C-alpha cells in the first residue's frame, strides 16, 4: 500500500497516554451527544461539558486506565458542523476510537503542535496552543455561519474542539497539564497517492523546501514544497475559465472571512494526484496482461461513471484540472486552507516591526491580516491558469 507518514503511537510510546485519553474522551463525549438535533441557540456556542475519568468509573463515565479530565467545547455546534460536512456519526466514532492506535506525524511544523492520524487516516488530531483555542471559541459562530453559507468553502473542516487535563511528570515533578486539541479532516484521501504537495502562503520569506538530490532519486521521497519551489518550478493550478472563476470566488470569500477575524499565517495546502502517474504505477504492479477495458480509471482510485458537470469536490474531495476549453485533464487537486487559527497578536506585530526595518513587506511573512489575505489571494490567483495541455504536447495521440 501507499507509504504513509507517521509513527504508530502504541503502548510504551511517550505520547501513548495522552493519545489514549484524547480518544477515550472523544468516544464518551461524542456518543453522549446523540439525541435529536435542535436548532442551535447562542448558549450552544458557549456551552462546555466536563467529564472526569478514573480507574473506577461512575454513572457518567466508564472506567478508564488513566485518571484525567476531559472538556468538550460546544458539542452541539460541532455535531451540526459534522453533519454539514456530511460525516456519518457512527463512522466518525468508529474511525477515531475503534482501537486505540494513532499515527503521529513527524514534526510537520515549527509551532510545536502534535499531529495524529486516526487509524484509517481520515481524521487528524492537532494539538493547539491556548491562544488558538481562544480564537476558535471566540469566532465559532462566524465560522459556523460561513460553513453554512459556503458549501464549497476551502477553509479547514473542524469536527471537534476538546481539552485533556492530566498529570504529566516533568523533571521529577508532577504537573497537571492542559492539552487543547481539535479534530479535523485529512485533506488527502488515504488511498490516493499525492504525487506533489505544496504548502503555500504567498510569501517568499524562508518559504523554500531544500531538496536533497540524493533523496530525490527515490520516487517515494515527496516532501511538502513551498512558495519558492512553486515559483521555481513555474507550477500552475490548471483550471479552465469556468473552474477558475468559481475557485477564485470562493477563495476570495474565504480569505475575506479570515481577514475579518484577524487571522493570518494560514496556508493553502495543495495535493496533486496525477492520474497518469497513478496508472503507470498500477501498471508496474500489474505486469500480467492488459487491464480490462473501462477498468483503468477505477484502478487509479478515481471513480468512473457518468461525467457529471465539473464542480468542486467531485473526486472524493478533489477538483479535477481542466484546460483552456474547460475540458478535463489528468490531475486532481486536493486543496484546503489550513492552520487558520493564528491571531495577529502582539507577537506578530513585533515580528512585522523587526522585519520591516530591513525587508520589503512583500517578502515578509507576518503582515497585518488584510495585507496577508490580499497577498495570499493574489499569489494563488496568479497561479491559476488554463494552460494548453502542455503535458500532452509530445504525445502524438492527443490532438492539440
Ligand atoms: P506552523 O505554524 O509552523 O506552520 P503547524 O504546527 O501550525 O505549523 P500546520 O501548518 O497546521 O502546522 O500543518 C503542518 C503540515 O501538516 C502541513 O504543511 C501539511 O503538510 C500537514 N497538514 C496540516 N493539516 C492538514 C490536513 N488537514 N490535511 C492534510 N495534511 C495536513
Ligand atoms: Ca502552517
Ligand atoms: Ca501554526
């Protein structure tokens, strides 16, 4: 199967108890919140529910291997959000908690957050800072409204916001630590290969992933690339005029919301699945004879069937590339705006101040939210273009 990033978090792993407690808390909290859905009221947005777990258990919480406290934020709101995102409540619980195994992503960011994948890689748990948690709570209503009004939004899907409070020993002292975390979607379908991945902010300041030429020889080496790599490779999001218009309209609405909420430092995470490469890879794995007619699409994991009008998210959350004439081409893009809980805080203001002394604001990453949004939008808008299908130019079978 495809190579997945991450280490199994099983018993004995340093973070096993934290992960175990997170999942135990989610399991109990989410299954408790299962009655009839009532229209949300302002109280639901502020509401929190605390649960205390220990070895003995009680009438409210089952016994747990470790003692810890769990806090669930706005459970009814997140329940409705999950429904809006089309999640099945039972599936959600099973994916997250059927067995206590998660995979920990190897230090993806600088922020110190931990990332865990659910067993089936559909969901990601991200630990967040207190300030990010405050920000999400404060703007939950605005987020909820935006999701409701924009079914095609690219802003990260949040499924739950929780806190675990547990004793952690540090330098021979036991301290009670509060760990805030949220559950979100894995933007990439677990069974599809992402041939290239970009994390784009619209800034060039330090935004490059250095490629180790030795490692690059290995096909499986696919680091997350950044803005400078994007520019160097002259990459494009290939959309015809129709898709381009719809995509940029939504992007604009999304960044306008983020600017209004004083958020910055987010990125567009973009995974590219190349159907041609996927087919080649399949062929390598299936050396015996031709693939039955009509089956080739299916083997690359892309649904076959009637051609539906191209729109957002028709390929398991992905958008298919198209050419100047709005014809489908062979890439599928998985896009989302991630890491969108950073408030333009004092710290960032300070950073802007320091950097503005010696650098042009265009290349600096920490700029005020409105400028950040404009720069982000422009970068992406400049990157979307309906190119003639260059990848076919050398291929005599495909007409120009
Ligand atoms: P920093 O603040 O240093 O940018 P962070 O700890 O806040 O880092 P993120 O920016 O949220 O982390 O994510 C880091 C990386 O993890 C992303 O570049 C991406 O590769 C992966 N990632 C994050 N969220 C998702 C998601 N929803 N789906 C798939 N991959 C994700
Ligand atoms: Ca980030
Ligand atoms: Ca971050």
